[in-house]
């Protein structure tokens, strides 16, 4: 089969086959807990590292202290991550000042590097100051009762005039219900509603509802779940790794509004990034931003300037293009390319499987047979 020149295509998230002339849009890359795989979660150190890696935004866990100051912290007990103990809600902000938020962080070698160079629990105000304008901020409120943490967060967002760049989320329905009443708040629908709709599409093959207007949805791309069956003599359970996000699910969520944002959590492999891209995710949460940042740089450069600028402008060295090209989906004029493609080198042609290649020089990209 002769090779065909791959032409960039429109994003699939609108549910259309792409037209020639663009690169398929990748989801925005959001650092989960500011990049929990690379640095102590929800710290300014993690924020700085993930921003250096080129992420599009930060996902930050928030609780409020006893004196009403929102801080970045996730677990119920300070002992889980720090050298302290107790609940954040039982401490004043001054009680947290000397705690080491990286005390329990273990690196790939099994060492505890932050025990000798401690990092602190930051306030939400300090975190907002650390994230530049133009980057998205997702706040995951992790505390009950709801009113205490909601009031604290709203107060800081008012003070910082940060409503335009902040999106709000919680697994607690009471929290999202309160947030939804705040004018200008960009709140995810309740996790219960998202889960219910995903389950109905997967198990009943029915789209019974859509997210409320002006909301967004967030749920794991894949999730450990237990399917429970009830019968006369008891129950039966089947543990599964469920991928509830499918093309049908995305179509359901966007059936009332094609622009409904969908954030897919737990996207930490190249295969999962590929899946999220093809499904049309608006954004993905990643634990280790450097693993995804290079691909995003290439996609952005190609989207903004086209391949001509990519190869003859700031990226005139073809090896730069090659080193950044992980994670980009190329479409030909007939739609997505599902199989391997080939890269035309100055030397013989070699095969390239999507999201996994190693080249030394690139002259162009074409679709080809599976055998290269």
C-alpha cells in the first residue's frame, strides 16, 4: 500500500473526523497534587517542578485550618505526610508552620530526601501566587463539614480575584452543592452524578441525563471498582478495573453542550494518554508531569505554527522534533491513523508506533503499512 502524507486534523472532542491542516488536539496536562510523583504533594516545591516541566495547570488539594485559613493538604491526618499528627481542622495555621510536608516522601531509590531539606505546608494564597496567570488551577476540597472549607476558599478567591482561572471540585456532594451557589464559581458536577451517568451508559447503554449547564465533569479514566450482585442468599462481588470513559460516555456528557469540559484523572501511562486523547478529554491529571511535557510542547508548536514552522523555525533541528514527538496523534485526510506510521529519514525509513519512537533525524511523516 503506498504511503499517504499525514495531514493534521481537527480535534476529535467535537465528535467529527478532522479536516486537513491541523494536529489533533491533546488534552491539557494538569499536575495531580502539583506532581505527586516527583516531589512532596501539594507543596510549592512540587508546583515549581511541575511548572518547569511545562504543565498547563495544577490540581491542588485544600483543607481549612481551625482559624479559617485554607492550606494545601489532602489526608485526614497530618501524620500521613508530615512529621506532625492530627487533623488540619484542629490546628491553627501557625501550628502548621514548622511541619515538614515532605517528611514521608520517598524517592525512587527508597530514600527520604526531604527529611534533611524540609518543605512546608503552603497556604492557598501562597499557592495562587506561585502559579502564573494563564495556567489553570483546580482546587479539590477535601474536608467536612463543608461550610468551613467552602467559606475559607471563597474568601481567598475573592481576595485574590482568582475566580476566572480557578475550577472547583470535591468528592463531597455537600461541598459542590455549596460551591454551586457561589456566583462565578466554576464547579464540577457532583461525583455521585458523574459516576451514576457513567454507570448507566456502561451497563444500561442509556444516556438518561447530562451535566447541568456551566459545569464540568471529572472522573478517573480507569478505576478499581467492585460490581455487586444481590440475590436471595446473599451477595456476590466482582472486583474490576473499570474504564467507564468511552466514546458513548463522552457523547452522552456532551449531548446537551458539545463544549462540556471533561477531566480524566489518573492518566499516568502513554497508553492511557493515547486513550484520553482519542476520547476527546479536555484535560488529564498526571502524577509525573515530565513524562508528558515533551509531547505537549511538540503538539502546541505544531498547532500554533504548523509543520513548516516546526521544522524551519524555532525547531529547525529535526532531532528536536523527534525528541518531542511523543503523544501526538496524526490524522490523514480520512481520519485517525490507527496503525503504525513511518518517519521518512535521511537514512532508510523505519516504523514508528504511536507514542513510542526513537529517531535521529526527521524529514517528514507519512502513514504507511503495518510492516513499515
